[in-house]
């Protein structure tokens, strides 16, 4: 039954649920209070009470963005400093024209908004700075263009406090620009996990079609979409964990075993890696074909055959890789996809709750699990169509 359009419209007026926990509210309140106090006190000490009190309100508005919505494009250092200074300059410029107060305020607002958009320094509280400068008053007349000094000083103090406080309290600031991740093979190809997902060109087209301003950085938006894909895949794959797909009948080697023994195991069982366990059956390393070939190639013997012979009786501990990237029996298969595709790992030892090696997940195990899941989805689709 379709809902009443008026009811749907009224529901849009209700506030959305906040995704920030209460401790983040307190963190933002403390940081913002410190920033506003420092900026206002500095202006009060250097420029007097009148300019400090006039700028306190827009400084407080800037602090809300700097500490409560740190990922927003309008809360980054360049918009805060450049936006406030640019808006103050425009307000002072308009204020010299002798326009009526209402006309001066409206013109200063419009010019500041366009200029900030053009210079990529959009910062909403800056419009208040523009209005205050355009409306003038005794302090603006007395200071003139020197009003830019307290504006710049206060803005720099706000940003400096945000840089220190946010990062110390565990919130990265400013938001980092995401660079394309280089794969383990150091080629220009995207990571395997990103080749079939949302590409940059798709995001550009979507933002252009959306049209209006999106209050999140482009890189954060792309990361958010990737996480959404990841959780959707986890939901469709159900509760599939590493314990379900791992190989349990392991072949291992000790750290003092000769490399020749490792070669025989790898060759006989067609393996690419061997977990290295000590006398207490604890994982101390992993020996891969790459380790064996790399050390053989670095040997200063004359021929390749001599290099292999020189390393055959070396202990495994000299060649093995450590520390070892491991997973637990409860690791979701979705997490294994990233590790075994994007990070260039061929296998992952699986540990139980006591830290003992109980299995190993290879790329072949993962491919087989994904294939089975795909087949199950194909069988489910006709059933869902019949049910609907």
C-alpha cells in the first residue's frame, strides 16, 4: 500500500540517527572549546576586545566543523584559513562602497560564496566573517585592512589546535588524499580487489549526475563505497569462516631441518609454502618457494646448479620468512579475499584460540569457496523468483 506523500515529506524533516558515539561528542566539545578559547584570547591580547568578540562567533562555528565533522571538505585547513581571510577581504572591500547595510550584507555574502567556490575554500562560517566586515562599525573603520590580521591569526590557531588535538585523540586530520595502492608486483594495474568494483571514473560520473554538494571528501566517499561492497559480500556469503575452507592435513618443517628436506616436501606434495614450527609446535616462520629461489640466486657460486647445492643443507631458519601473516579460525572469508589477492600472499596459516596452527588457507582454497558460493547463489535465484 503506497504511503501518504505528505507523511513521507514530513518524515524527511525528522533528524537522521547519528553514527557518532557519545564519546566523540565529548571529544569534539573539549577540542572545540580549547580552540575557540585560544583563538579568542590571542586576538583579545593582540588586537583588543572589540575585534576578538566580533570574531568569536564565526570562530566557534569553524570549531564545530573542525572537531565534529573532521572528514568534511569544508573542515580542512585550506578552507578554514583561506575561506576566512578571503571572506574578510571581500567584506572590507564591499564595506567601502557606502551601500545600505542590507545591500552590503547581501552583496558581501554572494561575492564571498562565489569566490570561495572558485578557489576551493568553501567554509560556511566565513560568510559570517564577510557580513561582519561589510556591515562595518567603529572597530572596522578604525582597523581597516588590518582586520585581516586577527582573522588570519585566529584561523591558524583553530587549525593548529585541530591538527594537534584530533590526531592525539585518534581522529586523522587533515583527511589524507588517497593515492592508488601499488600491488605486490609493482605494476600500474589496480589491485585485484578493485578491478571489478567501483572505479574512479564511475565515482566521477556519479558525482556529476548527483549535481549538488556532497559533504564528504571524494576519497572518503570512495572508501565508504568500498566498505559497503565488502559488508554486502560478507552478508551474502553468510557466516563462512576460515575454518570452513582451510586445509587441515598440514605438512610442516622444523627451523633446524635442512633445506633439502623442505625441497622434498614441497615437490612431493606440490606445495608452495611450508609452515615452520618449533619443538612446542608454535609457528616461528614460513618457508616459501620464493624464499628458496631468492636465497639460491643470491649465493655467490658460479652456476645456478652450484647455488642450489650450496643452499640444500642450510637450516630452514636461515631462509624462512618471519614474522608470518596469520588469520584465525573465525576470520571471515571476505577478509581473506583482500589478503590473498591484493597483498600478494599465496597462503595464510590459520591459528586457533590458543595460537596453535590448525590449518592453512591457500588461494586455491579461496577460489573453490567463492565458486561454491556462486553456485549456491545461482540455485537460490530461481527459488526467490518463484517465491515472489
